[in-house]
C-alpha cells in the first residue's frame, strides 16, 4: 500500500526534501552546462563524462530516496513533488514545487497540478 502522509508529517519532511532539491537543482544545472559546452566547444570547465555520470547518479539517488519514502516525483525541471494525503475524506496530493518556501498547496489526486489550491 502506498504511504499516506498527514500534513504535519509532510511538513516535517520538507526541510530535508528542500535541501536535497537544492542538490538536484545544482546537479541539473551542471549537467546542462557540461552537455552544452561539450556539444558546442568539445569540452567544459565543469568536467566531462565522469562528472556527467556523477551528477546523474546523485540525482537518481535523491529521486529514489524520495520515492522510497512515499513521495511522488512529478517533475525535475522544475522539481515538483507530491505527498499523498487525505483531506476531509478525499484523496489529495500535498504539492510542493521548486522555489516555494513551505508546503502550502494541495490538489485532488485526479486533477493534478492544474487543480492546485492553497491549504
């Protein structure tokens, strides 16, 4: 069975998730820069294949860790995650997107991001 979070549980996890998201964001930017530089100039000051692989592995490690904790990863650019929850007897997702400072939004499970509402 999938994990169901209370609002308090999800909010208590958010600081660690946000720190990991910062790592994803930095690695994502480095990946883009290395790939672009290698394609356009043949090399990058940020590294080569080993650095690309290391960034990819770290991103995958973080995303897998979120999934193992029951957090749903909906996007990588921007980072978008959902915490499955139940509010007023209805299946919802507590929704956080890169750049937000707190967990303050939700949407009905079947509606997705377009149905976001403030908590």
